[in-house]
């Protein structure tokens, strides 16, 4: 076990997490029940409004500045042939985000969401997790801290996404380390590897788990050894959002790995997170179940880039529009339920 | 069996339905596979783009003028105590739609959807289906024709919704008549009836089925006898949309009844329809399965008003934004898959 100062600073954050605001939740629920609809008729939308109220700590939850943050990382393990695409795609995709060419750009335009992309040294891959720890402790802690900057310019809803060729392999390794079971249970097809690539991916996760097996009881060590920079940064972003009472929407298989690490440290630490969607990748549905999260959408996506979180942000915006914009039975003079 | 001229005119429409445009579908699929993402990574969004291309008959599917059409009807069977709300709610809700107070107004604002509300003589309820046919044949055919006007001012995506106190009872009766099985299997809680109200609802459906049992082999007779004006009008809107190559998004339990009637006449007649969501009402999931429709959303809604269809329209807009706005691998100089 490491006892270096950097991780201790991170650990200390878990001791001062803002709690759910019960008064805001109650006020939102009271308003919800006065709106001109049968009670509960907006289903999940009502739960979403309550969630945003609870974690923003506002009786009237508001999303005026939604932000999609994409963290991009580069992975040493990609050299083991675990992805269908070469690592050069990382730089090309960063350029595409800047040029407005990617899927996430179109989704952000559709729902009027802000977009920021964080390049986590994609020119410098992390160490290959089958041969060493992905990151030194100081680097991992610094990357978590860098991720905390995601919300520095202000947002009231943070959608977390990522990009990094090969990064479903570290995510699978993290899940296997946290939840146990054979590697193959956690490994999916990523961007579309063939059978041989899938076998290399399973082997890579098995090798990484074997190499690091004596150091996987501490979730932050799991992150440092088996993860990658974008996963560490997303963990930081989730923590920072919690400190500032910003609700979070997680994207898919890789983004959820960041939440899984935090959840393993303290299950209360991810209570402000919503699952944007259930990914078609690997065992994402099982992971969401472990985290107690029910996905808002289930559209068979497996793209990353925050795409599923951003689509879910459209639903969240609609939920709050209903919550804040609808009239009450009294205001609209609609007759109420009679039994 | 009735052989009056009006229904014959409706029946004739089924003989001249535009077919899927295979060339447009192929062109859209070819473009989809060149976009900068792993093939298939946008999951359902890709299928949605293909669906819109196929039914619009355009290689580049476009939704610039999406429209939510709400049809409002009034039901004689409401006097049997099948709803938790009094029929006066019908007029109050129409006023709320006009004033922008309802849930659907907020959702339309969020996703920039047009909204039209059609008052189908809510001051004049249809006959109580437990005592007579809901509509005369001429009135039913005229209402179907009225529904065809929904798209008269032009739209490229029609979201179909409804409002009408008591109307989950006729919808349940239609499903029971079309698909068989005991009435209770099709009856839900609607706007939230208590156990006694639910029992009255089941009894009403049973009585209606018994009364009309010798006339339920023809789906249009099922519609006329057990339905209501909003359901007939939505059937007309679906047919008119098909004739004009406008894709349709169905809302929930009641809107789907209109599609179920058409599907029973000719299963090909609803192929241009998407299921916006799976409702929490009654046996909606089973109905969608009968129609071969997979819902885009599953958010536990049971409101009507086109709310689920309008939320799904947001997803459809995002799908087309991706399809039309993303760069190709060649345009963006992103390296392609290597295996």
C-alpha cells in the first residue's frame, strides 16, 4: 500500500462531501405534485427533477449552463493490439472535436450544451498495464486534480465523457479488480475488435490483474495501476462536481469506471451521479447495477465522447422545463382528481 | 359487416400505400458507414436515421419542421367512473395547451417542436361503448378524414398524441378485441384510478366486448364501436402521413391503439411509425411487441399529450444531426479501422 501525500489529499476529500439537500428535495416534490398532470405521470422525468433539486440544493432546480467535458487519454496497453483502431486516432479525434466534426458536436448543438475537451497528454501514453502501473502516484493524483478543473468556469450540469484508443481495456481491468470474476466477463468489443483482438484484450486484462494482484484492495491503487489519465481525471471531475453541488451525468463503459472507483472508496460519493445510458459495451449494465444506477437511455450506443450522457442531458432539460414551466392545478383552474 | 361508402374510401387507401424507399435507405447506410465513428457505435440513432431516410424517401433525411399533433376527444364511457378525473378536465386541458401551461408545451419548447391541438368535439362525448357503438360509421370515417388534416400545413416528422378523460378504457377495449385474452390483461390505472375504479374499468371493457362481440372481426368496426374520436383521428393522421412520406412517432397507450387498428387491417400500413416510448400504462409493452415496434425511450411515462413522442423527437433530431453533420473518415483525415 502506498501512503504518499498526494493520494492522502484525495482521500481527505471523501470526508467532506456535501450531503443531499432534503429540504430542496421536499420542496421540489411538493411542487411536482401540484402540476397539472396525474401524480407520477411524468415517471422518470419527475425523479430526474428531484435528483437535480436534491444535489443542486435548490427548491427550483435549474440547468442553464450544461457542460459536456471530454477527457482524452492515451494508453500503453494499446500496443498489445486490444483495439480495432491505431492510437493515431486519438490526435485525429481531438482535431475533429475542435473542428465540430464528431458525433458529440452534433448532439451538443441539438440540445444547446457546452463542450470542452481536455487533452491529457495524448502524445505520451501511460505505461502498459500488463507490464507496470499505468501511472505513478503523484501523476495519478495530479491528473485527478486536473480533472477537478472541468467545472472551473461554472456549470450546473456536468456530462462526463472520454476518448482514448484502447481505453475499454483499462476500464474492464478496473471492473474485474473491483468486482471480481473472470476477465472475460468484463471485456467487450470496444470499437469493434475481431475475435483475435477480443482474445488479446481478455489476455491483457488477465495479465494486468495477475501483475498487480497484491495491490488491488485500495480502489485508488486500482485506478492508478489499471486505469488511465482520462479515467483519473473523470474521477476528479465527479468529486469536484460534488463539492460544488453540480449534478453529473455519466456516459458509458469507460466513464462509469471513474465512478466505480469512487463508489468503491465510499458508496455515498457518487450519489449525485445519473447514468446517462446503458452502453452496448461489455458488462456496462452489470456495472450500473453495482452502482445502483438506472440508465436514463438504452439506445445501444458504444461510442464514448460523452454521447450517451449528452443525449440524456436533453431528457434532463425537458424534465426541468416541465418541472419549472408547467402550471399548477390552482393556477390553471384544472379540476383535481376526485378519488 | 357494414358496407357503407365512407369506410370503403378509407379501405381504398390501404391499397395505395407508398413503399419503403430502398435506394434512400442504401444511400443513408453508405453515408453512415463513412462517418468518423466505429460502425454501429451510434446504435439506435443509426437505425433511426435509416428509418427517416427510408420513409421520407431521401438519401439525406431531414427534420426541419417536426410537429406534435394532439387530438382531444370526449368519451361517453367516462360516465361509468373509469377515470380518476372528471370530464371537465378535457376543456381545462385544452385551455392549458393554448396557454402553454402543460407538460407538452415545455417539451416542445425544449426541442423546438411545433404543436397543434385538435378539438374533436369534446363538448359532445361519443356514445358509451358499454351501451352502443362509440360512433356511427359516417362520423367515424369523417373523423378519420379530419385527422388526415394534421399534416396539411406541412411537416417532416409527425409526433402523435392525445388527450381525453377516460380514453384508456376504449384503448384497452380495442386491444382486447384485436388481440384477445381477458379484459383485465389490457386494463391499467390510467390517470391513477383506485382499485374500485380499476374494477369498473375492467367491467366496462368486458361489457363493451360482450355487447359488440359479433362485429369485431373488422378492425375498422373495432375502431368505430370501441374507440373514440381522437383514436379515429390519429388513425387518419397515420395514414395521411404515410401517403405524404412523413415518418410518425407514436406516443403511448392510447395513440398506439390507432396504429394497432391500422396494423390489423394491413401490417405494412404502420411501417413508417416509430414507437416514441414504452408507457407505464396497462399492457403497452405487449402492444408494441404485437406491432413489432421497439420503443426509443422507456421512462415510465403515463401522461399522454404526446409527451413520450415529443421526448423521442429530441432523440430523432440528435440522430439526424449526427447523420448529416458528422464528417467522414476521408473529410476529417481520421485513420480507419485496421482489421
